[in-house]
C-alpha cells in the first residue's frame, strides 16, 4: 500500500503540477453542499488536505475533507460532470465511492474511478471533471504527505520490498554473470510483487526454447513498473516458480506491492541449493521499454541491475 486510510494527503497531479483543491475561501470553515473542486498550486491550506476513508472492499474509498461543518466527500454533479463535495452523511451515497486503480502505478500513483459511473477524475484546465477513461496523465494522481516533495513521495526510481521470505542468499548478482539474486526458500513459499505494476507476462515453462539462458528460468513472472509520471521505469522478474501462477495473475493485470504472484519452486535449470533446488531467482531491470514479442525478447530487454541496491523495505 502506498497510502494509509484515515490519514491526510495532498492529492497531486504531476502532469499539471497542481493539487486537488476545494474551490474558494473557507477560512470560516463553512462549506456548502455542491461546492466545486478544482486544482490549484500548493497552498498549505486545509482545503488541499484529503483523507482516504476505506469504504467497502480494498482500494475502495471515500475521499473526504474535514471542515467545521463535518466531513465532505468528493462527489459527482449530475448536471455538468464537475467534481463537487457533498456533506458525508450516514446514508450510502454511491456517487462518493471511488475505486483507486493502481493503473499506471509506481509507489502510489492512481487513477480515481467513480465506481458507480465508471468515470475518472480528470484535470481539465483548472477544473476537475469526472470523465471516461482516456489513458492520459491528467487522470493520474498521487497521494503526498502535506508539504512533502511529490517526487520523493511517489518515487522517481525503483523502491522495492523483498519479494520472498528466505533463509539465505546463495548467489548474489554478478555484473555480466549471475543476473539476479538467489533467495533460498522451500518449495511453496509465497512470492510477492516487489512493488506495484503491470503483469507483462506469466510464462509457463515448456522445456526447450532453443536458448539456454531462457530455458533456465522455468515458470516465470515479469512485472513492469512505472515512475510518478506514469512512464515505464523498470521490470522485476521472478524465476523457477513452482507452477505458472495463472490462477493468481494474468497478463495486463495490475498488481499492488505485496500481492501474491506465485510460489517458490525449482522449475527450469536449477542447481541443488535447497535439497531439491527450490529458490527464487529475482531480477531487476531498468529501462523505458520492454519488448514482449517473445519470452526470449523479454528476457533480454532492459538493463540488469543489482536487486539488492533497490530493495529499500
Ligand atoms: Zn539465480
């Protein structure tokens, strides 16, 4: 999770460099139902501090602002599709329920989807509207600690968690040699996404591909990761999995950091590290484009880097 529930954030759109802002002056703490929400430069005013209130399933929230009269939630104006606030009362108002899609997500970048209407919060000039999906960066927001640097809060480089619980490292990264890190773990140990991203490919190992390097990977998962502006910045690769985890994930799906993406195994060519050879070979690559036309192309795409230099938590 790149955010916490019931915690104040500024909601930042990097393409415009602006923050979600309740329009107008509320120094007297009076907010009226239906007031328009816009974007504005950072003000350090409470009108830019929003809390994510969990509502329903995971990643479903109400985005709320606390002012003198209580709590106000982002809402939908049926007449003009503007983003407005409405007093949050106990009755369920479906037009306040927002699904946070870690769509082009790296370290806390989301699309805010109005679940009921299948519309996305969109920056239009200084206005905020609920609009159809565009795949544009004006629909991408990040949650920033009040006053913090939005770049550092959302990450401009890969910041990974360790993908597996392990008993030791049998082989480290060697530039030009062993291209990942081998975590010793018994067969069936869960493997987790090292950070949020998109599933590029779930590879089901079928034995020979006429290329020794690719033959060695076994069942594998490849994830693509994005920077705070939604641009591709890296890939993580998980090899020798017990089986191709098609029951857990599939290509083009988005995963959050820590999502279960497979189990440790010993498929492919493995050396006897753990009695039966079970371990996770974990690779990290940097790059802005990963060729997915074949698993061989994907395997060779990008620049191998030492995973241990990117694991921060
Ligand atoms: Zn290895």
